[in-house]
C-alpha cells in the first residue's frame, strides 16, 4: 500500500495543503454548513438559498470533531487542509485505495467564498502531483454532478477525462440528475505537465 501515513505539506503559492490541526475544526464546521458545499456534495434534495446554513446537530458535531482529530493517524487515506495565506478554505482527500488497479478516489471540498479564485485548481494539481510522484499511484478517479459545471471545468483543466455516467443518481428539486465519473492517469498528468 502507498505511504498514506506520511501527511505532507505541499505548496503552490498562494495555496498550501497541510495536515489538519485542532484549531481547524471550528472553521471546518462552518464550511460544512455552507449551502454550496452541501449542494455539491449531494447532501440536499432542494437547491439552497445563498444565505441558507446547514449546521450539524450536537451528535453530528461530535462525529465531525472526532473525524478531524483523527485524520493525521489514518494509514489508508490522505486528508489535507487547503489553506491560503494561513486561512482554511477546505480539504482535499485521497481515499478508497484500489490495490488491484493502484488507484485512489480524489475528493475536494472548498468553501463557498473561495471559488473562482484558482484555489481548487492549485489544490488538485498539488494533490495529483503527490499522488503520482510520491505515492506512485497509476490513476485518480472522482465523481461530479451534472449540475456542477464549474467543478467539471476545473477537473478537465487539471487533466481529468470523463469515463462514465450514472443516470438518476440524485434527485434535486424533484428532478433526476446524473453523476459523471472522471479519471486522471499518471501518464496523462505527466504529459500535461511537460506541455505547460
């Protein structure tokens, strides 16, 4: 298995990926209550308003606190905080390691107020470089909803290509939506790096 227990600090100015700290937990609780975060992670059945918030109840809050307190001890996944100028804006994760194919799922979550600033592109590029150059993974996979074209654009910019579609995967506002599956191989990422 790749070395997921080493939690690196990766930097591509102005973005830093780093291990989670106890002081990050209140900010992550706030981020996880945001409307777009909940919409694009598939947690909602209705499109939220810009001012809607979805705070965790007491039991869920305790689970979230425990979750972030234990991320740095996980040997089978890599969870890193996304920070810009010292401020936390989300997380990027490698999980669901597939030993047979030497692949991982990649997941990114960014605060509503941090979109359209290049943060996602930098975070994904940093994590992909680590996945391929240090962990020696063969490919990264991810899922994205059809109603999230901004994320799809960022994923394609990094080099991900659509590999499939899961129709009727989520009901939103009474309408069925499709989840697109995407993949980025080590070979295509290296090739893209030499072209830029």
